[in-house]
């Protein structure tokens, strides 16, 4: 008798959000969502732009799950996108967890893409891509953080795979591209002193504004020198280290740069603080 391996039900979620300018920052023009993704709209503080929180109602993602997010800001809209909690990528039986996000920011719109960290369980397999398209006068602050293992349990990311791809275009032209590749087993690169140096987490922050040059000193100070001006309108900052320290450093940079570049309050989104 032939015994076949059981097939597992996998999630295929999608969230689409289009916003246009309105008092307070933005109002809804289009919304589509399918499980396990949901977008919630918590009340913003009076001096904050409109806020949306991406929520995975499944509590985490496993191998074979696929989720796709699309965010569009129309001219002059102001919006902060964040997440309700850290995203968890569970151990895989072989298939990859696929996450894709596309952000379009039109002229004179201001977008903050500030999800909380993504935690890679041991044996997780993640393929993630972030595609950003900016109009000539669009403004963006974007950050992502990866944690290599459940730090609170002392777990390390010893087996698994990560491919994390970023592409940013300004006025249709490629302005920045990067791909992080950690092949199975990843601990060789993670522990290599000429690569990750034993870091338990990493974070990347991009500030894309026409006047990025004048914020270079703020970025370098906030990132302890690990910040570069890639182009006159593009700043990059990076953190490597223990998960708590990386989150604290990234949070401090977000607070300083959103205040300096956007005139927003020098604090983290409320969901980061609760």
C-alpha cells in the first residue's frame, strides 16, 4: 500500500490599501484584505499622521505560506504603516515562507513603513521582497528588522534560509538594490567575524527625501556611525548586534529622523510603545 505524505493547508493572504490626502493625513480610497492579513486603523495621537497596522491573525507564518501587501499613497497623503507586534516565521518542513510588499508613494506624499521586527525560528525558510516606487517629490522613511532565533529562549538560527530583497526606484529609475542571502546552514555567515560577527539581529533603515543630505549627521549619530549617504536623496543606516540593542538603536533613529525630516513627533508609533 502506497502511503503519501499529508498535504498541509497553507495561508495565501493579501492586503491592498490606497489612501488619498485628507485632514489628519489620509483617508481610505481602496481597501482589500484576505486572511490571514488584516489592516486596522487605530486612533492616532493628535499630532501624528493617519496610522494603519498590518495584522497577521494567524499569529505567525509557516513554510508554504504566502502573503502579499500593496500600499499606495496619492499626492499629499501622509501615512504611517506599522504592525501590531513582531512577525514570527516558524520552522519549515521544507517549503519557503514568501512575503512580498509593494509601496507606491506619489508626489508630495509622506510615507512611513515601520513594521516591528521579524523573528526567524530555527529551521525557518524566508523569501521576502520589498519594492518601493517613489515619485520625484515623494518622502519615505522605511525600516525592517530581522531577529535570528528566539532571543528570549536563547535559540539561535542554526538551520534555515533567508533571501531578503529590497528595490527602491525614484521616478521609475532604480536608486538602490540589495539582497541578503543566508543559505542553509546560515550560522557560518552569522558567526563569521567578517560577515555578521555573531549578531543575533540586524536592522536596515532608509530615508528617501529630496533633502537627505542635511539629515546625514543625524543618521550617523543615531546609528553610531553606521550610516551612508547613497545618493543626494537617499540615506541608509544599519544595525547588527543583540536583538534588544538593535531594536533600541533602530527605535532611537526612527524617532530622530521622523522628527527631523518629516516634522513628526520624536517618538515611536503607539503600537511600538504598548
